[in-house]
């Protein structure tokens, strides 16, 4: 059996890796997953990754040579450009541009989430929680009838937001965050994404346990408050 044409270099918790894995799965593209420890980055990875970050997509050309793609947005756009599997971007250029904007908005939410999950005091935690509430309220005002961001069709915006919602499966088990209170459309979207096979398969079964370990290592206020 020949080796897969694509290798996704990954980390267990990285949401950007998840969005790439989801896009690959939605398109039905076979790929190998190679997981590394970002706390002890191997030399071969540092030689390939200009930013020292995951994901990387290693693309084996037909002639046997290999190209390296970095940054999840670039990887997802590449999968669209090669026109393989089901398109995950809208066909209309204006709507497609709007979707790219919401993908960036999702990335900004991940920035707030980092501060939320690593906050060591109540003041920082609450400031980040409020920032998340405000951003998801804006998302609520944008959503239609669902079940996905753009209706019946799964898109790259969904691939971006699914890993965001996954965090809260763990957070809300530790303590109620209230981030989605009163946001019925966002809640419905979150539920639909959680049931999607590509989303389920984007992480290992021990994801939640690994996330709790990460919180403990960062002395997260979220865990201390729950206790």
C-alpha cells in the first residue's frame, strides 16, 4: 500500500489543527496524522515549520518530492483550490469573502479563549468571559435557521467554530461559564457541530482529560474556582 499523499502534523489540543482535520475529513481526503509535543519540538519539525507552530500539511507530489504548507487557513484554502471533494466555501465571491471574515472572527475568539482558560485570577477570567459573551452575541445576530453557519451546507466557518465549541464541553463540566446563556441559535449550532462525524474524529478520545491537565499546569482560575 502506498503512503498517504498528505501528512497533517498535529498537536493533541490545537484548535487550528482540528479545523484542518475537519476540512480534510469533510472532503473525504485520506491523510496521515503525525502528532508532536510542542513542549519538546523535534528537530525535523523545527526545520520544516517557519513559525514553529502546528498544523503543517506535508504534501507529497507525484514525483516523490514534498512541499510544506503552514497555517490552518492556508491549508484549508489549498484544499479548496485543488477542487477535491465537496467545496466548503460558497461559490459566490462576495459570500465567500464574508465567510473568510467570519473565519477570522473565529480566530479572534480563540485569542480570547486563551486568556480565558489560562487566567489565574477572577478579574482576568471575568474580563475574558465578557469578551466571549459579546462576541458570541454578535454571532447569534448573524446566524440564520441553521443547522450550520450558512444553513444546511457545512462550510469552513463551521470547521473554524467547531473546535471553539469543543472547549466548552470541558469548561462547562467544570463550572457553568454562562457564555452561551440566551443564545439559542449559537446553542443549536454548537449541538449540530458536535454531532458531525468529522468534528468528532478531529481529536482523540482523551481530549478532555488532556485539556484538564493543561488547565492544571497553567494554574487556571477556572479549576480553582470549581474546587
